[in-house]
C-alpha cells in the first residue's frame, strides 16, 4: 500500500496493488509519510474503503479525520483493551462512535461542562458488570493520556458503548432505555417501602437479572416463555405478600402509561416474589 494523502500521524489515505483506495488507521502509521511512501501494514488497526473517495463523505469518517491524532490514538488504545477484556471485535461503525464520544468527553472536560448520568450508575454496574469494569479501565486511560479528571458517571456512558459494540444491530438506544426503565422500577419500590435497597445482596442481584430479561423481552416484543405458576400459589402470594403485590400494581401502571405494556398475571407474580425477597432480605 502506498500513501496518497497523510491526514495525521495515525490516519492516511492509501492505494493498494489493485488500485483500491483505503483510509487506514493505526498508531504512528502516518508519521513522516509522504505521497507514494509505502506504509507498514502491521500497523493497520482499522481500514475504511474509500472508492472514489466516497468514504470521505461519510460523516463519521470525516469527523475522525478532523480529530486530534491523540484522540484517535487513545480510541485505538481503548478499543484494543476492551476487545481483549471482553473478547469482542469492534466493528468500524462502533469504533467511529467511540472515537466521537471520546472527542466529546475531552471537549467537555476541558471546558468544565458536566453531563453525567450517575443516577443509574449502580443499576448499570449490576446489569453489565464486565462492560462496567472495562469502562473503568477506559476512564483511567483517558485521564492518564489527557491529564484530566472525569466526573463520576462518565463510566456509565462508556459502559453503554461497550455493550453496544457487542450487538450486531447496534442497540445503544435500547440499552439506555432498559437501564432507565429498571432504574425507575427500583425507584418505585424504594419509594413505596421507604428503604434503600442493598445493591450488594444476593437477592438484589437476582432481581436485577430478572428485570433485565423482563424488560428486554418487552423491548424486543418476544413472547413470554416463563413457566406458569400454580393457581393456588398465585392466590396465596396475593394474600401473603400484599404490599409487594400492590407495588407490582404501581409498576404495571407505570409501564402501561410510559411504554404501553400489558403485564401478564404470571409476570406480575414473579415480580411480586422478587420484590418481597429483595425488601425482606436486606441483611443478605
């Protein structure tokens, strides 16, 4: 591959032996490169087809080429770390989104603008523990590379990006909506019982897992495949766990008003059981 144009130290436009044009990304791949210079293929981390320079018209690629080379280098470093820790492969689309997000994070930090989402931080940590840990590593890389402090909550946004990178359909909006819904459901429970749920308890973990699949089923319009409960048990739960069942009623009203979801009796009763456990086993 030979250089047609060098954008910065980490991005160049090249032509291969078949005369196909590519925009290639890699740490130092464009350093001191001039037209017709050969590039080191081992340094290529990302490549975008640029037939007739069409890729240059893509908003994401254009934005990437305008970024400071340090941002591109950091995006690649974080991508490598996350791919290794989560055993995934970032698609080019996800890479462009991440690089754009990093650019925005640095801009906000240097201007002292805080736009964090720390209110659902604990829910995200429980919903996506591996991705959350990867986000914490990414935060350290950002703070080290740019000598800046980032506010609590920035790890939430990065967690969303890493979850999204594992979805072939790129359901970032769905992931954020799921987190918001679960957060609001937990708020309803805590307000009803006037308690703060113990995020470290076994029953809390079980409940979060149940809520995650419960919400995803509805977001994806999947049929509910949970095993029906015995009718006698259902009646017993209505009576014995009256407060939990009333709380489920509030949750059902909230979900119907905001999402138009109609919960089945079995869904309500599984929620009732989990709510009773998580509110009566706070010591665990």
